[in-house]
């Protein structure tokens, strides 16, 4: 199912056109359109490449950032692909770049027994890091670009301990990478919406700031212990400020399914179809087939998207079953080198590899599906066009040495060239 179009910030919106209202351009707008139609087209030809590891190499023509089936105009720039495989770049549908210590000195982590302990350690890291959020987030997000990430949904903590520093830092990094990476920002209340006084106001401030695309939530029952109050607040903000909702849901039992039903009810009541995502959703893998079919049907009916970070075999979402019902499912890398874990690298090809590893796949089609979840599944969740090399598709792809897509998922070769909007943004692991 195709979500509503994205606004300039990446927020899912409706708008006058979707309501059938006629639009008449002003004279200035008409003149601008005419000028754009006659301006020189920016054309690049990527010669001798194999989209999706096709047997025969082809030349890919890119005009104004999109794949074209028209002949390349005279004077088009030509880039030799050397017979490399061309694959769509990937989408990180769930990452926390504000927390990262990427590029900083090693930190020694302490034992933790729950979210509250992790939150306390987050605050300590925030206060002791010499590099500001914007610099650390930029380092990680730029690294992701060099590894073939075209877009990400970045969760940035909002809490009295930080104010809006996380949101502002990630927004700063987004601006620096505007030509290389599409970024949606979630104002994420890691410390709880209700249990931590002052957070609700910060979420409202973030929603009004114009910097964010979504408001987040976290375990409304088990952590916040105020399901209705949290969900009502979040969905009211989404409805009032025209932003989306992305809620972390870690509960594995009936608390998780109860929250899911509450999300479904509010999505339907406020006509927020296509604007809501639930992350992790650890309760779904434990439902029996009948319950899963029923829940998947409700999620698909309201176009509520889901994301997984493939943490282990028992907690990964039943992606194939959900997709059969029409549910959008994306893959993410979660936290990277933060107080929660020393692991993570923001490499979505590695995450596709992990997805295949923990689900114990063997067949070529299964390995290819792992890649497609990272590429097309994530694009669907973020409301982006799929980078599938069809005419008109965004020219977002990478060139790698290899035999076939399954082998690329297993071997994770170097990303020789990364292209975003038809322009090379990284070579051999470095930003250009």
C-alpha cells in the first residue's frame, strides 16, 4: 500500500490536492515552471553496470536524479561501472544517531537491568562527551552514506535532561548531508512521556519547531504505566501539528497486543492512516496464526507500518506473513556504539546479513528478500519511491563487485561507489 506523499520535511501529509481541490498556478509560478522546463537537464550515464546482478551489463541513464529510459542527451557525463553490480541503496528505518559515541574515545559500559538504568547511563554519556550531538551524529550518518544508506529515520531523545539538543543536533547533521542522505527525525521520549515530567511539553515544542517529522512513544503500559494518557497525547500532537507517530513497543505479552489495539483505534478515529509506525513490536512473533492474521489485517487496513532491527530469532518480526497481508515492514540498525551496547556500525548491508543469519535462511530467494526488506521495505515505511531502476525511479544505488545478490548479502563487499540522486556521494568508503 502506498502511503500519502511526503512534505518538504518528510512529514506524511494530505493537502488540498488530495482532497480534490483545484489548483491554479499564479503567473509567477507558471513562469517558474516554464523556466524549469527549458533549463538544461543534468544527465549522467553509468556505463557497463549490472542492475540486480543481471547477466548482461547495461548503461544506466540518469536525468535530473531519476532513472530515464530516454536516450542520454549530448554532453552527458559518463561514468564507467566496470561491470559491477548495481543495487538499490538501503534505508535505515530505525536508528538512534544522537546517542552514538561513534568517532569518540571508547566508553566502558556499566551493568543495567532495564530501560531506566540505560536512560541514566545515556545522560552520563551525554554530559561527559566532549563532542556535541551534531558532530557525533554527523560522523555516524556520513559513515552510513559511505556504506550505501540512502535514507534513515533517526530517533532523537527528548527529555528534560537534554531539552531539544538531540533533535537539534540530528537536524544539524541532516542539513550537512542534505545532498547525500534523506532523513526523517522522530522526537523520541526515551525516558517516558508521562513518568518524566516536562517531556510532554518538550514533545509539543519539537512538534511545533518544524525540525521533526514524527513524535515517538515508548512502552505505554510496562514503562510509562499510562497507556491511554501517553497514546492520547501523542496522537493529539500528530493530529494537531501534522506529524507522524513512531512508537517503540518492546512488550512480548498481552500488554504489547493491548497497546497495538489502542494504536489501531486511535489511528482509525483520527484518520491518521499511513502516518503511524510501531517499532520492534516484540509481541507479534508470539501470537498464534489466527491472532497474527487478525492483527496484520487491522494494521494493513490502516496502513500502520512496522520496523524490526532483527535482534534475534525469537524477536524478529514475521516479515513474510506481514507482507502477505500488505503491511509495510522496514529494517533498521537501532543504537550504534552507545551506552546500551558497544556493537553496531550503521551498515544496512550488514543488517540485511544479520537478518538472514538469525532467521537461518539458505535459499537464494530468501537471501534476496533480506536485501529487499532493507532497500524497498524501508523505502515503503518512510514513504519514499523505491529505487528499483525503473524509469522515473530515484537514481539511488551503489556499485559493488560480486556474482549475485545472495552472495553480496553473505559476503558484504566494499561499496565501491554510492550514488544519491544521480550524483556520486561516496567512493571506496569515503564521502566525495
